C-alpha cells in the first residue's frame, strides 16, 4: 500500500520535533541547523545520526527537524 501524503500533518510533526529538540537537546538542534545551512539533506542527517548512535528515534527527530528548518528557510 502506498502511503497517503499528509503535508499538514507532516509539517506539524516536524515542528513538534523542532520544539522537542529545542527543549531537550538544544546542542543537537543547533548542530542540525548548521548541517542544513551547510547543504545537508534531511535524509543525510537521519542516516548520519542513525549510523553514529544506533538510535532510530533521535535519527528520525533530527530528520524532521531538518525538514522544518528547510521549510522555514523558504
């Protein structure tokens, strides 16, 4: 089954992850922002975090945050 696009929900989840990292790990949030500014994609960030931590949850949060940062950049 092909996933259905839900852009409004995705944006809300991405924003929630941004707020979560801001409250719980601002140093990781700042690092993700720097990587996005440096041209890294959300997929690249997720893969890097997963490979270096083995923690899927934080890798997915970082990917969502990267998407949020990209959307805010316009």
